[in-house]
C-alpha cells in the first residue's frame, strides 16, 4: 500500500480532523494498557488463528466466539486440516455462532490456501483478497494483525470511532463509503508496525469505550480531540438505525433446522425437521434457503444432511 503522510484531512461530512499524530500516541498508549488478552492476539495464534477469528467475529460478540474458536483451532490447527474434512463438518463445528455461511466460506478459503499456497496463509494483501470468502476488510485485517502490515482496517467499531472523533457525527453511514476509506488511509501512521497497532487499537477503543450506546467519554484517550463530544454530542440525523430482530424470523427457523442436522451423525428424515417449527410455509422457505446456500444437502430418499462436498 502506498504510504500516506498523516496530514490533517478535511472531509465533507464534518469538521476538520485533528492532526493524525495527535491521535496516534494516546490511542496506542491506551491500547497497550487496556487491550484484552484474546487468543488470536497472541503470537502462537499465527495467521490462521487470526483469519479464523476474523471470520467468527463478524456480527458476533467476543464472548460467544471464544469457546468455538478454541475448539476450532484444537481440531483444525492448520488450513489443510480443515480442508481435508467435508464442509458440513465446518458447519457442525460452527455451532450457534450464527450466519453459518461464514463456516462454508472459511472452509473454502482453507481449501484454496492448501491448494495455492502450500497450506500457509498468504501474507500479500492481493493474495488474501483473491481467496474465496475474503473481502476487503478481512484481507486488510489478516495482513495487518497477522503480518504487521500497513492497511486501513475498517470494521464497525473503527468506523464509529472515526465518525465521532473526526467527522463529529454519532454513527457512520450504514455502508462504508469512499470518504471513510480516504479518511482511514489519511489517519494511518507511516510505519508498518505502528499502523498495525493503530488498527487494533482503534478497533478495541470502539469495542470497549466508544461503544454504540452508553459511550464512556471519560475513559477515552482522545476525548479532548473528539469532534462529536466537542460539538455537544448531536443526535444521529441519518436514516433510522434498525435493531436486529431474531424471534420469529426465518433466521430463527434456519437455526433450529440446522441444530437438528448438526446433532445428527446420519441423514435425518423430513419429519424430524418438521417438528422444530409449526408454520409449514415459513419452515419450507427456511429449508429451501439452507439448501440454496449450500448449508444443507437433500438426498433422493427425502432425508437431509450437512454437505459432504
């Protein structure tokens, strides 16, 4: 990535951002004192451990990820170990983390790593981005956190920190914008190692202090520079933020159907799936969706199983 000097960027969304150098030292210093001891941050995790954590942490809190992560790495310590098993085993081990298509994508990435890179997670950003199931965020996160490279890593927490500190707004847009990417690049420290630590530090700051609700400005190392706080914390003026619902949704039905299949070591009959949800139309729609997503494999005799290929 081309080095970008930490200038004082001006964005169309808000006031002038404080000089980047004024943010780096307090945020990184705070991180060094307050960062959680998470297994994927330890040196022994390696690039594969970092990649697994990034897949699991998407839309899922750390507390739910930790036990599944530990079991996953104990069973599949290298990409080739996962690639050697059926994709259905990845879905089974994913348990109740939610959004189980992530398990299939991780399995596909493990296969590609084994076939293309000799079983080692590649270090080049372009090679990471070329893996199936890997998007811009995950490629940047693995390159940064596993290999100490200089990349803008924009997850929900980082975007919220930048929206408040730099742009003076409570929440970032629903989807990442070009302006956000430009700002993130401008705020990166020049040195690779420091930029990688900055990426982790801003993410942790958003997770622990600059949270979506009940932010703790008194504990924030850059509260004196925060444009949103200095403006009096103006309320969000963008589109309404929709809370995620679960009860009664197709997601809940899909989860119940998958739970039956995960617990079964042999294919299950239709009747076993019918028993988990009374409403037949929604149940059929959810099952059809699981089949279409490759999470469930229908057999000729009317039974179902997790995918073998």
